[in-house]
């Protein structure tokens, strides 16, 4: 699902999430009372994502995120957060069920040059679950620390 | 558009329709020469600014190659990609390319050029430095730099594509040996450009062909385009002083107001030696493409040096060259003022910009309540 190369403009769904990001933390100070924290990216690449999660009975029941990033990164993470919160929350024991391609599809496509921005939220989530695993000594969880972005 | 419908002849033909076209080109050349303060035969028409740059720089390089030589070409880090890519290619085929650094305002200092000329003494074929920068608007001290090059007997070329509308184009006053201009930047047709080449400077042609432009550039002339560029330059020349003064006032108003109203912002480029239409500012802790798209929604068009809006995923080489961090390069926004820009529009822009930057900083993982995280 790629928008044509020349077409710079985003889909209406991307715009909607970009202008009204869901589950984003829009305050200066970091949120408190969350069980684990994850981050991904660097200022050098122009994308830096942070994520906080609340876990109950191995399910992510709440999350918040912040980003220094472009419209694709904002919209993708907003969409990802919506998916995670749906139903009774995402099960952290299972493999990450939401793939970046899935997110892109739900966003109505992204310009091909922007595909890499859409993995930011996904990797920050992985980092947060890994933090939860380490903090709670949950060796049974399969999640690993995400590899650093190569640039 | 008489040169599409009536005088459509080939200027190289001997019949009367061709002759009419030929005369029209001669007339345009004279008109341009008057503006540049040069001889008509020193004006060579090209298919674009980029072509003229290729012709000027490679023309010098090819001349050396014909003599089984290579040599040094000196340029600087904030040049347009067109020049940088020519340099990268010339490097590949054995030329020594020196990229001068600029100071934090984007200015090439005379001393830097003098040092490079001294270090490479006897091998330097050309110094090429842009007149004004397209991203940050910095105007280079061309006259001073050209005189440094001349002290070492080296040819000086300037890329004057940016800012031709606002800057002096008198080649004698600038003391340049070659100068590139393009049509589209002065509201003439796209796909037009020209090179001023001082008499006596010999370079090899880039395009070989039917002897047009006295063998300097083969290919049937773009008659209508040539007449268009002459007319556009005349109009620009006529309005230059007044329009520059008007825009400079608006530009400074906009810059000062943004820096005052929005905290943690930095002006990119020189405050004084700056194109009248250029405003380029970095906003700490926010990414440029996000600002740009939010502005677009309000009907405000701008551009950014952020990697996120480029095809290369690299932030602006110009902003990195003036020492901005990656974070600040990603958070830069450029506003271009023009004929239609008014103070009311600027106030409207700043009002929206302030709100947008505030909101995006609240969402940003790099803002940190104003204690900006900007580690590489």
C-alpha cells in the first residue's frame, strides 16, 4: 500500500490522526504511574519516540506516547495506540500482532519515502515491553530490545 | 507570443523568417548585456541555470583535460546541489576539489579563500561561489572574494540564480569573470538560463553541435525563452530597488517578531547580508515537516530543511554547514516573501505559527519543558 511516488500529500486518515493524535501525552512533564517506558530513534535521524505503558494481567491497558517526528510518525503511532487500546488491551505474551504494514494499510497508505517513519511507534512499543520484562524479571516474555536505527 | 506563432523560424536559416528570429536573439542579448554591464557577445544562452553551471565549471575542467592536466577547483559547502554534484563528479575523474567552510552566518570569509589559494598555489583553475544562498538567504561578499581569486590569477564564477531579482547584476562592479543566471527565478520561462563569460576566458563547450552561440552551446536556440528572459530581467531591474526595500522591511519585521514571540528560536543565515525575501528560522524541539503541514492547513506555504521532507532523508547540508545540530536542522522553516506578501499576511502567519509550535512542542519528546534535548 504505497501512495504514488510523486504524491506528497497524505491520505485523509493520516491527516486526521496527525491533527488529532490519539493517546498522545501533550504536557511538558513526563507522565507518572506507568509500569514501563520505551523509546526509539535519535535526533540525528529526526525521529525520537517515547512510550509509557500500563500493564494489568499481561495486557496493555493504557499507554501514552510523545514524539519529535514528522506527520507519518505521529499518525502511525496514533493509529498504533488506538489498535493497542482496542478491546481489552494488547496481550504482551503473544508476538506483536500489529505490524507496521498493517498500520500503513489502516492509514490508507504512506508515501514510500515515509515508510520507515511508521516503524517508530512499533519499535518504541517493543522497547517498552522489553523494559517491563526486565523490571519484572519476566524471562518468559519473548520480546527483545529493538536494534538501534541505522542511518 | 509572436515567437511561437509568427517569427518561428530557425535563427540559423538564411530565409527571412529565420533572420527575424536571429535578429530578435541579437536584440535580447544586447538588452541583457546592458543590464549586466557587459558586451553582448559575453552573454551565452543555455537551457537552464543548472546547464549554465555545468557549462562554466566543466568547461574549465575540460579545457585542462585537453591539455592532459587536472587541477584544483575551489567552491564552498553551502552551494546548491547542482554545483555540489558537479564537484563530486569532477573529484571522481581526478580533480582536486576544495570545499571552503563558512562561518556561522553562512558567509565565506576572505581569509579562508586566501588560505586555500595559497595551499594549492599554481594548480587552481577556478573559484566558484554562489551569490546568495537559496535556503538561508546569506549574500556572499562576491566582489571581495573575486578580488582574492584575481590576486592569484584565478578565474572567478558566481552562481547568481538565487536573488537575481533583488541583487546588483553589474558584472564589472562585482568583478566576476563568469556568472550564471536562470530564467524561472526571475519569473521568466522555466528551462532558460544564461552564462556571462568575460571575453578572453576560454572554456570548452558542454554541448557540441551546430555552431550556435558561436560554438559555445550547440542546439537550436529557444527564441521565445531568450526574449522572455531579457524581458524578465528588465522588469526585475526596474523594480529591484523599490521591491527590495519593501521586502527588507517586511522580512525584518517578521524575523524580529518570530524571535520575540516564540521562545527558543534561532535565525539561520546572516541578519544583514540577506536576501530581502528570505526568512529561515529553527524552532528547538519540533520537527519541521509537522510545522509545515499544520501551516499548510491554514493556507500558509513554507518549506523546511528537515530530512523528513527530502527525498534523501538527510537534513539540509546548508544548515549543517553553518553548525546547526541535526535537531535544529530538522526543526527549520523557511518562508519566502514575494510580490504579493503583506504585513497582514505576516501577522496572520505568526499568530498561527506561535500556536502550532506550542502544540507540537507539547507533543514533542525533545522539548522537555523547554530544556531541549538535542543530543546527536
